[in-house]
C-alpha cells in the first residue's frame, strides 16, 4: 500500500530563559510591553506533523510519500527525510516564503511565549493529489493531517471525489475550524485519529454523537495518553491496547505522530488492527524518550525485544517479518 501523508512541515526553534517571565512584567505598563529575553539554550529540531509521521514510518523501513509546502530553505531537511525512506518529490517549494517555523521561549516555571510562522504552509492549498498518485502508480491511502485549513479541505474533497481512501487527522486544527468544515473533514474517512479531548471536541463541533461518527467512518482510533489507545468500529466491541512501558519521559512532542507512523505502517502490512495499534504504541514509547519528534532511533532487534516484552511472543511473531529498520 502506498501511503501519502499530507500536512505540516516545519522546524522548531526552542529556547530556554533562566528566569521568570512574570518578573519582567510591570502591571502598570502592560499596555506597552517591550521586552527582550537573553536565553541560555537554543535547540533547532525538525518537525511538522506530516514530516514526523513519515520519519517514523521510514524508521520502520516503510516508505511513505510526503505532501506539503516548504520554502527554499528545505534542502538539508529534505536530505534528512530522504535518508529515512521518505519520498519528498511531491513537496511543493514556495518561491516567496520560508518553511514554517515554531519559535518558543520557555522560562524556569515552564511558562512559554511562542510564535508560529505558517510561511510556505499557506501554499499547500495549491497542491493537487492526482499528479502525486500518477507519479507513484496510485495511492492506497492519503493521510490528511494538520495543515493549512484550506489544504486539508481540498485534499479531503479530492480523495472523496476520486475514490481514494483517506485518514482524517484534524487534531490541532479542530479548535480553528467550524462545524461544517469538521464534518467535511471527517465524513467518509477510512480512519479517524484523535486523542480523548479531540474526540469530544469533534462530536461537539459536528453535532454528531459518537455512534453517528462511527457510522460515517470506517475505523475510529482514539489515543488515551498513558492509558493506551482504543479502536472502535460500528457494531463491534472496541479494542483496547495498552502502552509500552517507558522508563524516562523526556519530551511528549510528536508522540502522537509516532503512534500514527507505526499504526499506518502496520496497516500497510495488512496486519490486524490490534497489531497496528501495538506497533504504534511501541514507536510512541521511543518518541517519548527522545528530545524532539525525530530524534529517536529504532534498532530492529531491540525494537522486537521490547515489543515482545510488552505484547508477547505471538504478537512479535506477527510483526517480525515486516520490520525493516535500517539499524540491525
């Protein structure tokens, strides 16, 4: 199965301020704030939800097709992704904008002041999926993950029109979109991904109760944080899969993206839904233990050993033939 992942491609600039922002704010001067913070640390990390998902799939040895919009500053990032089995030939390069950036300054109390520059991401709405399908010989699934809202709607509509199965993953953009647009993103999806809060928000915005949403999508996948994940289908009992134990939580950024990478890879391998969720949870554990959404490394044997410890030898036997991590 060829999987195209549409969505954001960005770099994160993460800074650390050793003091407290609140100590610098004068109550009687809040109408004309002019502040500059000298930071001690700066970390630049590769990010963007679509790129994170593709990286995770590549770490398992499953090639994916990245679809999004970037600036002409994307060369190094492109090379990194291509070295991790990501097809970037369908990434649009803007002639006028830089790749999207997230700039965040965190103080010693974990308060944050952040800015997101959409940049080239706004041009993703100009991307047509049919040329992508023609180039690679057809698409088995298109993932519509958070992106420029107009791009998300366009990709969903095109999938529906052309009969291409799609996975709806609106997550962060649910807060921005109105009910009509959310219904447009969800209706007819082969898969619907969300966390618990997003699940409730989607039901509120669409006006559709959980049972109706299940009647409109093929499979609903809801991540539950430390409680694992539940998979629902209309007329069937839900399947709950627990998390893989984590020894040291470092950074939750990109954990959901890592889960999707594992789930989608296993789906492409035609494994059962329970196994797909288990593979997703396993990669999510690695992402949670790394400082950044693309900073973990999967070694094949270590991954299988950890998977066996979490889910048993029968589950590992089903997964083992498909794992093709670049690292032995």
